[in-house]
């Protein structure tokens, strides 16, 4: 199943991943792993951040409170983790500044784990973002926060079912009460160390008249960048004319994204 | 295929995409989301929203109750802030100013510091910083937690919802109501709060106009002038009402100017900025009292206070220096006062006030003490402010204050114009710096800085002109 | 309007290219009308164009280099209009004028960058095709709305943006390049059209500006489609789409919030001043201004 990453290779992998993250302004310091925190505005993302790191970041009952990126650290099982709180966004498709920050961080920064915080009361809208995240990373965990509020409203969530449908670990939590945080940490640790496998739900792009174009581009991309993950997604962004993705394709950057993970043997078991 | 060819091929294929391709894509993701959601979520019963939430929502946004509740809430927040800050401000002033300052002077003497060094450090730097801290900290430490509680509870989005139609008419966003109210506490915090406005044009409008919200550092100036000068014009029984009405009038003028300048901005310089409206009304969430207190003090109060101190410290040095550097037998401050007396007269003010505003750009809190100090220095009065040139002071005796200022040539016109000027002048340097940090644009920082002072010059100039014509 | 010679030449070339595309004959009257210049100036202009070998010596046809130049200006104009529509807050009544001013300043490189930034759009906000760098454009389709009589149903494909007072009337009615409409009544003066639960009466001069095509096989005029702004408390609606008048940042934001076909919406929170109104959309309460709600097409669902 899952190969334990060879320590020698992993160092190389961490180094190459370091340089990518540093380009995005993250000072890795002593951290062994980088964890990104994504989610809709107003899902208690900052509360999760605070619960995990112990920091006291302001959490307003406002859509779009945290704009500046916050970073914090925590240790678990003897490893040091760096947690990066991405701007709260509804989507990764609209090319607003916030969304680009979040999208580029997840896609080009290759964090070791991306945690998507979702609100069970507005599940459809939150899954919309989660599904988009799952298109560009294989190492994701979905954290259903605000379970206390959901229970008060008579809403219950089938965590196992959700995990099965999404193809990634799902943790039910109520960060305000500290509920589920331990489990979240365990899942983060397992995924960062390559102990858990995942096969994220991939969207089928069955829009008539588009399928052929995508297939053609996917074939061309596979040919040019054999190790590249998420080819369909890249093909779609190329079709839509996303300037950042076009740039990444023309410089070949897009092709290197899969490599460091392939080197450790994690990507082959995890995804696609 | 080479990367460049792939890109070229993609742009050829783009012609085959349906025009609503992006829509279809989002629609498809939503279809998947909905399918997954319905499989894994169970809603017990038919109640989608709790009854209390529905009732509260309609109460807060109702035609008859929405507005009164809003006015009541804001008024009580301001009232609690102003009243509640008195005691801690007094304690801080006693400790830092009445005891701390002489003690430091004494220490400087014991250490045999040269007079100019102890002047710059103790009378300039320390005194100014201590002043800013004692006047600024308590109201902010009360105002921000209260405001944050309302915010965390989810009340503020309802206010934006209620008031949006007013802001829409001037091309602004309903959420500006909140950044404006936040500005009544502190403009710098108000500018930071504009982050909740996610439309570029409306956010810039909110940032640029925030200075018209009378901030914490200016309320005391308004109250003082209204009490001493305007209240004194009427019989004592009416004095309280008249001065309160005058202060309220200035604050309301600020609101009107906010709307007016928003309208000007949205139809001129900002009309090309992208604009969108989204306002989500989040569910009510009982705020966590302790955490709210903690985070609002860390996030808002201390950050703003720190910035103010950073800016106030050098200002204290400058203030002391201009009062003590002598050129041809006259202090630099005196020279400046004489130079600015003419332009000051034109807008109903005087040289002392203008110099005070230039020096006190870091914090509005030190305008009045600086004015008093400069007045004593320029009139050569004795009996008050005897600590020496460049040492700010304040007096709690309103009659003494009136006498002092009248000796400095102040009239009701001066006080009226100063109240107006205090509303319409450049933002303090903390706010200017914050605007720069938030917009990253020199242009908008300059506009935010000079637009209000332009308004101030026009308004004060007009008032002074008419006043003098009418009074003969 | 005073124009320097260069600008005038560019305007003329654009006009020639547009007429070519529309298969309309160029005459001196047309030039006089569209370019607002005197007959003497037209003679001078034609002479200049021919000296520069942009127009054939013996006809009004563009030469190869004239055509290339014209398509560049056309591309610059239409891309810039698209840019204004999507990325700025300028009101649509001044797009044309701003693009007219800006098109002359854009070099080939600028145009290329602009096209990239916008994701290589194919149509401008009025439904006009944007030529590619190599000058390709899809063929023109459709006929003016006035050509049709009562009972005809079709889809709008293009709205002429000049003169702007006529254009404003059309856009204020919420008619746009993807509207499906039915002609209720047509007489010698006016034409009554029905769409999205409302009837609009346009004089011929206005209807002249609207180009329509017949409906395709899987396309029908649906009388039950209305606008979200007409939804009342207690009623339930299924969203069927968004008008193309809702564009740029605003459109993506609404899509992301769940304003997609199939979403059920109800009125959750009324506003004493009428706007904005809070709609329950995908579990959240989203406040939309009246203008926004008018751009969202719905079908009311019986409970």
C-alpha cells in the first residue's frame, strides 16, 4: 500500500518544497511540515486555527474577517508543524485577490496537508469549495466545524459517508469547545507522514462540447509533463485562459509540482 | 507537444467553448456538492432556522424597531465609552502625568542630565506618550470590546442590511455604516475594519471617508469647546443642552460629509473601480465573552495604541524642540505661530491652533494641551502652565480655560471654527499610515489625507467670512 | 467632435471593417453620418486612406494591410469594452466612448496582454465577436427584431451600443445578449415584447438596435420564467440562470454563493426600504440589492 518515505529522499523533497513555500512568503523555520487551512468565510476557520496553535486570532462573526495571512506553529508526536491560515474564500475560480492567494498557495506551495474547514449548516456551499480544493491537491482533510451549532439546529452529519464520498479523511469538530481537535491533529500527522492514503473525489467535466477539448489537452499535457497531477483541472484552466496557469505551463513549473511527491512515493498511492 | 504549443492549442480550442462555460462549471461543482450533501446530512424536523433567530432577525430589521434599536445600541456604546473611560483615564493621568512626570524630572536632575536632554526626553517624549496613553487607552479598551461583542454576535451585518439603501444612493456599501461607527472609536481601526467590504470601489470610499467619523481623540475637544464657549452663550440652565446639541451637530455634520464625499468619490475619481455587492447575514452566535475581550484588546486596542505611541514619541521631541530652539531671540514655535496667524485668521482660527495641528498630527488627543501650552507661551501669561516652554498641560477649571483662551484672542467664532476644523482636517498619522498599509497606494493615501483638510478649509473659511460679515 | 487625422483614419477603418462584417455597403452618406464629418473632410479622408494604401483605389474595399489594421483597432475596441465591463465599475453608457478613446493608444502588445488578462474572450458585452490576433471572427448571424411579427420567439444575439440613449433604454429593461423573448404585438410604430414575466414596449428605432435569431431545437420561450426581484415572501423559486448583464466580479461572486441553476431560493428577510432583500440560498441568508435580483432568472415552484 503506502510506502514509508525514505528519509534521505524526504530531505531532498522537503528542501524543494521549502523553496516553493519560501517564494510564497512562508518562513519554514524549524518546521517539519506545512499545513494550510482553507475554508469559506465565517466557518470558524480562525477558531480552528486558534484551537490548534493556541494563538488568539480574532474571529469575527463576519464573512471575510481574516484577510492578512496568519501563521502559527504546533508540535505533535515530536514533529513541528507550521499552520498557515489562508484567506476565507467561497471558491477558487473567481480570481479575486484572496482566492488567488489561497489557490496559489495550495497548488504551487504544495503544503504537506491542506485542511478544509466546512460549515455543516451550509454544507452545499462549503462542499463547493472543498471539491475545488480536492481538484488541486491530494493531501487534504475535511474538518466539519461548528458541529455544536449543527446539533442545536437538528442537523446531523454522516462523517464516514462524507469521507467515502470525498475520498479524504473527514473530522467532525466543534473548535470552540475543543471537540474533535485531537482527532484532527492525528489525521494531520498521519497524512503528513504518509501514513494515510486518499483518493479525492474528482469532478467529471462532462459539459458537452468540452469533453473532447479537455481530452486533447490532457493528452498533450501528459505527454509534456508525465508526472503532473490534476491534468484535467490544468486543462480546464488553460481553456478558460487563466494567466497564472498559462505562465506555469509555459515555464514548465506545472510539471515540477508532482515530482517532489513522486520522489517520496506518496503521490502514486495517493490520488489519480 | 511543447508547452507553448499546448497553450496555443488551448486558445484555439477556447473558441469551441460555450459562452456560459464558467457558469456551467460552477453549476456542475454545485450539483456534485448538493448530491454529496444530501447523502450525508440529515435535517431533523422541518425547522430550518430556530424560532428565536427568526424573531430576532425580524425585530432587528423591522421598519419600526430596527432603527430605534440601532440608534440605541450605538448611542449606548458611545455613552458607556465616554462615561466609562473617565475614571481609568483619570487614574492613568494621575499616575503617568501628575506623579510620573515630576518623578522623571527629578530623576533627570539627580542624573545631572543636561537641561536640553531632560527636556527632550522627559518634557517632550515622555509627556506626549504618557498623554496619548492616558487619554487614548481607556476609551479604546472599552469601545472595541463592546463593538466586537456586537460584531461577534452577528448584529452588525443586520445594521449594514438596514442602512444599505442609504449608502447605495451615494455609491457606497451598507457595511460602511459599520466602518464609520468603528471610526467613532478610532479612525485607524475603522480603516482596518473596511476589510469586511469585499468590493474594491466601496472599500476605497469607506477608507477615504472614514476621517469624517469623529474619533475618540476628537470627542473631548468638541465637548470641551462646546461647553466652554457655546454653553456660555446661553443661561446656565440651557448650557448643557446647547453644548450637547452642538457636539451632536458636529458629529452629524460628519455623517453628512461622509455621504457627500462618498457620492463625490463614487461619481468622479472612483467611478472606474470595480464594484460588487455581497452581504451575507450570518447566523447569530453567542459570543465568547472572555475571548472577545482578549482578542479585541490584542487585535485592535493594543495595535492601534502601539502605532499611536510610535508616532507620538517623535512628535513630543519636535514639540519640545520648537518651543526651546531660539532664533533671533524668539522660539521657533513663536515664529511659526506668527507665520500662520494670517492664514489661520482667514479660516476663523489662529496661528497657535494651526501650529498645534501640525505638531499634533500623530494624535488628536494632544491638540488641546498643545494649544494651551502654545497660548501661554505666546501670550506670556503667568500663573498657569508654569512648567516651562514645551511642556503640555491641561486644566480642569473651565473658567480658567476660558480666560486663558480669551487672553489668547479666542472668540466664539474661533471655538466654532475649531470644532469644525477638528472634524475636517487630515487624519492623524496613525490613520494615514494605516491607510497606506491597507491600500498600498500613494494616490489614495494622499487623497485620504488632503480631501478632509480641503473640506475643512472651505467650510471654516466660509463660516468665518459669513460670521464676520453678519457681525460687522 | 474634433479628431486628429490618425484617430479619424482609425475610426474610418473600423467602420469599414464593421460594414464589411455586416455585409453592408459603404457610402459617403454613411461615413458622414457615423464619423460626423463634412463631405469635404470625407474626400480628404478617402484620399489619405488611398495614399496610405489602406483602401483600394477604385472602391471602398479595404486592402490587405488596411484590413489588418482595421481588425487590430476593432480588436482593441471590443477587448477594451470587455475589460471595462468585467473589471471596472464604469457604467455601460460610457463604455463605447471610453473604448473609442483608448483603442488608439493600444499597441499590438497591449492588446495581446489585455486579451490574456481577460482570458481571451470571444465576444464583447454587446455580443460583437472579438477578432483574434490572426484576425479570425465567426460569421455574423441574426436579423433586426423589427423584421419579425407578433408571435415570433427568438434569442437576442447582439445589441447595438450606438446611439447610447437607445442602448440605455434596452439595457434598463434588462434585455441582453442572451435574452429569450416573444413578440406579443407589432404594429407600424411599436413592438411589444415579452420576456421574464414582463412586457416592454419599444418604438421601432429601439427595436432596430436589437439583433435576434430564431430559437434552436432545445431552446424554447418559457412564459414561466420570471426575475428574482418579483419573488414574494412565502413563495419558492428555482433559479434558472443569470442574465449576462450580471458580469465580472459580481457574477463570479454570485455563482460562488450558490446562485446557479437548480438552486432553490426563498425570501428570508424583508427590508423596510425594499432593498436589499435577504434570500435563503443554499442554507445561507444572502442579501441582494434589487438591481442584482433583477438579473437573476427564476421559475416559481408550487409548494
